[in-house]
C-alpha cells in the first residue's frame, strides 16, 4: 500500500477553492499523471470515468462530490486501486486543503512501488501548488536554472 498525505493553507474562502477542485474534468491541469479522461456516467454528485495515467495505463474512478466539503475518488480498476480524498476545511477567510491518497499498485508497476510512491508524492505536492496558485490568482512560475555544457561540468 502507498499512503500519501499533503496539505496547504490557501489564502481564499472555501467556496473559491471548491469552485476549482469540483471541476473534475480539469484534473489534467492539476494532476500531471492524468493524461486523458472519459466520463462514463453521471448521476447527481456521482461520476464514473475512465482515466489514462502515465502513457497508457487505463484506470476507472468513481467520484463522489460532497459540496464544499470533499471529493472522494475511488479507483476501482487498473494499475492503481484505492482512494484519493480531497478535503476542505474553512480557516476564517482562508481554506485548508488536504489530499489523502491510499493506493495499491498492481501488475508490473508493483515491482517499482518505491519509485511510484515518489512520483505520486511529487504529483500531490504539485497539484496542491497548482490549485493554490489558481485559486489565489497567481501565475505558475517554473524556476529556471542556469544550464551548463558538458565541458563546463568537466572543468568545474
């Protein structure tokens, strides 16, 4: 089992954060491993969809939206099974956003569960940052590093 928990305080009211995270069709904008989404069915606050993660791994998700409280994502079929919960808590004029992921990795990917856990941790942290930036109205900035040529590395 892979368990990941990350959280961040967002300088915006709970409703503003909910308006961003509840648009689950926008998940690829925040979750970098999610490449494609195909909605299968929707009934009220319940959604079933197929998600392509990585390059070709298809997974099925059942999503339950609990307005202004949480998203509960149940991964039912594919290389990942388990749950992802995105939880909101009001902190005065700010919001605490928590992500709890609890996955079982199956198939050949299970051989690399340590590396996959690292990737999922990075993905969760990046998703938090991207959601926070979107809600707070800030542009995403990618830090630039000075690149050196191979010759500089040999001399350096």
